[in-house]
C-alpha cells in the first residue's frame, strides 16, 4: 500500500515522496527573472524534504503576467537564473517543476502587498498593459476589460506556450504544469461564464475546451517524452451555470488521451462572487472523482495541513500526490514534521546539517 512517503514514479522521474510544493506566486521578480528570494524560498523547501517543487506561475509572454512582479518564461535572459534554482533543488533531492501560465483577463493587476487603494488593475501609465481573453468581459469591477482574442492571436499565444515549454527544459526543469485553472486564460475559455464566443472556440463544450486541448497538445509535443507533463484545472466554478465536475472528468479524459500524466485538481477563481465552502480538504473529493472516473493520476490540493490528513488521501487511493500551499509558506520543513506524525521519519532523507534536530 502506498503512503505519503512512498516514492512516486511518472515517466522517467521518481519523486522521493508524495509531497509537493504547490505553485504560489511570490510577486518578487524583475522583468520576469527569478532572484535570490526565489533561490532561498524554493531551496529551503528542497532541504525541508519536499519530493516535488512546482515553481510559481511563469508567464509565457509579458502580457500574460498577473502582476508586473511575476516570473516569466519568455526571454533567453531568464534561463540562467532558473538554472540556478533547478540545480539547487536537484542537489537537495527535490524534483524541480514549473507552472507555465497566461493570466488572460486577470492580468495587469497589483501584487497583493503593493496595491494602494481599491483598484486592482495597474493603469497603463503606471506600468500596466492591455489584457486579452476569450470575450470582452472583465473578471470583476476594477479589472481591465479584455480584448476578445482573434483566431490569429490565439495561435500566437499557443506558440508562446510552445516556446516557453522548450525554454523550461533548457532551464533544467523535470516536471511541467500547464496552468488551466483559477480564471486565467485557459480556464476562461472553457468556462461558459467567461466565454461568450460564437466561433470554434466558444459555445459548445467541445468548442470551449478547444483552447486547452490544443495548447496541452502543443506543449506535450515540445516537452521531452520521458518527463512528466501535468495540467492544473479548476474542477468547478462553484457557481450555477458555470463549469462542473462532470465536465472536468470529461476534459481530463481528453487530456489523458493527449499524453497528460496527471491532473492537478483545484477549483474556482473565475468569478469573484462564487460561494465556496472553504474548509479542511474541501477540494479533495474532486481529485478522487477525476482519478476514479477519468482513470488518470491526480494531485489533491487545498487546506491540507496535517500529516495524517495527507497520508489518508494517499493510503485510501483518493489521490496520487499531495500539493501543499499555504502550510509550506508557514513551514518550509513541513515534510519533516509530517514524517514524525505518520511514523515514517526513517523514510525521509534529512539533510545531515539538520539531522541532530530530529
């Protein structure tokens, strides 16, 4: 029986345990380039025992950044800085992953700790930019109204994803995630709440998922065959008339057929007034359903804070991987503490510099 500290092998990559650092924006880059903050932030989670570290959303073009301080994967100048991160993570036993993203209509906003006043959008005169989406519908009040993407612009963005995928491999990453959740560009295409198009990218379920499927296929073909390729989706919009878990199961089946190895199961983010029943493990049932009904590996994420809580999900085959977010912000060494809780301390390689403390 697998448990939280069992290794997980996908393609030619083996994680030392089933614990991963969920991608969480640090809003600390300049011109999309990672720096010392990112080295220390991700490096400490590697020494802390995580099996996988997924570096925060890296935009595939400047227009795709959530904020001016987001990471990017759109310039050759960014690659050496990423190589510094991936080398350190590998040296300390963690598999380095990265999430490639495009913020779509939720782009050009202030970093959470830099916003002054009530307006989330960064004005053009203050370093902001025009945004793009499937339809000319703003995310919420105070956000920019996106330009409706033309077919030509859709193809150009997909080419940016292809180029960023190639760059991620050059940078030393061994795990790739396509961010198709949280109201960003791909999610806004497949949700009927944000996509009002009448062409081949809108209307029916088949048309609304087209952007996500095409982009995933482009990325899978550009990414080395022997390395894992995953997709993060929002399994539900939590809103009547929105995207549903049943649609997520079907999308996951289609993604699996394209060569996707795992679905990272998050939820929400596409409308500002969703009624989300937030609580411990509130998204875990979605990972379980997609795993069982789409027959694909899944990652569970969302207010997983305790070792036994995470271990139960693996032991009872509700998910294959646990991605920890906020708890890793509070405690870079969460795996070490979880290992003691679930009585698996001997299954976790502790850095010799720290071994005396355990």
